[in-house]
C-alpha cells in the first residue's frame, strides 16, 4: 500500500484524494484486501516517518483537499528562491496584483479589482483564467450582474497552500508585492470587506495590456 501511495502522490499532476487511491488500488489489485481511507492515512504516516528517519527532503502532505509529494520546510528557502525566478517569468507584477486582490476578496468582480488597482484589469484576468489560476463562479446580485471570479485549486498548488486560510497577512503581502508598486493604502483596500459591487466604476487610465507589452 505504501508503495502505491508514494507512486501516486509523486506522479499525479494534481493532489490525489484518499478515495481515488483506494479506487485505483481496487481496480488493479488481484486480492480482496482493498484498503480503506483510514488505511491510506496510516500509510501516509508510515511513509513520512520513514522519510524523516532517512533524512529525506520529501513528505506526503495534504494540499488542496488531496495528497501529494512535497518538500520539508528545511529546504523551503532554496526552493522559494528557485521558483520565485521561474514564477516571475510567467507572472508579471500586474498578474500578481490581480491574483492577490481576487484571492483576498473572492468571489469578486473585475470592477472591484479595477477599483483597488486603479487600472483596467481585463487583460490580467483573461491571462489568469488561461493559466487556470482563476475561474468564473457566477454573477453578482447587483445591477448589470457582473461576473464573479475566484481562485482555483491550481492556485493553491502553485503557492503551496492547503486552503485559503494559509494566505499571508497584510505585512507578508506587502513584502510579496513591494511597497513601491503596491502601497499600503491599496493593500488595506485589498483586504477590506466594504466595496460595493454596484457603486464602483472601472478606471480607464490605462490597462495591463498597455503596461505588459
């Protein structure tokens, strides 16, 4: 069982649930000894204990509602440095700003994102949708019925979060986005809960498409 769990947690592109592991095992196994979800959790604990005893950098952790192979906190600074460079190539500052606003205020509309950023965010939202970091979750119950956006499980995976409770606080977000380009006033507006969908109008000064070409 441990070998199957380790293989699936390593090979799956997205976190795999205990139920999925049991289902795969049942389909392939020739015996009647089909594991339960409790057995999967026991296997997780045994594998992690073995990894720790061997001084390995890997652990099986719960991410986005499932299980996947992940690294320990000890090596996190090295990985953060590496992936920060990689992510920067894909996620420009406008994309990061837009993603942060939606992550904290979700579900939210383009109008709200524009109000916080002070620019038209249409291009950034479309790009984040194409990267599967955002999804459409419905329409707001206000005049015009604007589209509501929220983050996806892929977002949780990309940023190493199990759920949205793991989002950084105000100071950490400030460090992430950089005070020079995303000041404290806008950060506090980002985390506020009082913007009315119906009262805000998009800002037409510039757009992400203009600033990222």
